[in-house]
C-alpha cells in the first residue's frame, strides 16, 4: 500500500480478526515498525487508491497461548533430540513481536538433529524456560519433531 496518512512510502496494512471481528489494525512501514490505525482508514485507502491485494492467513498462536507439548522439565540423560522437518518462515508469523520471532529463530538455529534438549538449553543465550517454550512452539507449529 502507499499514501497511507502518516506513513511515508510503501507499507503493509494488517487487520487481525477473531470470530469475524477486528481485534487489531495497524500499518507496518518499510522498516518493520508498526503504526496503530483504524480499520476505516485502511478500507478508505483501499477504495481510493486500490484495490489492494488482501491475503487471509491463519495466525499461529503466540507462545503463551500454545498448549504445553511433551518436553521434559527436568534434565535427563535420555533427553529427546529435536530435529527440523520444515523451515522457519518468520514472515508468516504476523502479529508476533520481533522479540518473539527472534527467540524462535535463536532456538531453531540451535537445532541440529544431534543435540538434545538439555544441551540446547545450556547453549542457548535465552533462559532455559524461554528455550523450552520456544521448542514447544516449534513443535506445535510442526517445524520440528522429537526423537529419543
């Protein structure tokens, strides 16, 4: 999109829906900064300057909303080994903060198919609980699998 009031250059507009109702509306500029806006502004810009391409995509739940997966809480010698089965596409995680994306990326990059969970937690710059949560999210997103 372009010519959005208060935003210079091209940008992307986002409407987040829950049960058909707008729960969040913002514009993301070229640098990835988000600017809160009103849905009426986006629809007006769309009708005056568009039509723009609208894409519907499911949102994976942010980390705190994901159900707990089976990841051991206590260190064990037979700690499972995570293996990647799909690429981590951070661009598809709309509505996630850059910090959440960074945490997922850090943990994803530590997964080599050989290193077990406890070793990953010890090598991660993140707190162990955050590393575990990132592993749960990656598991629930079907980006990794666990093997013993």
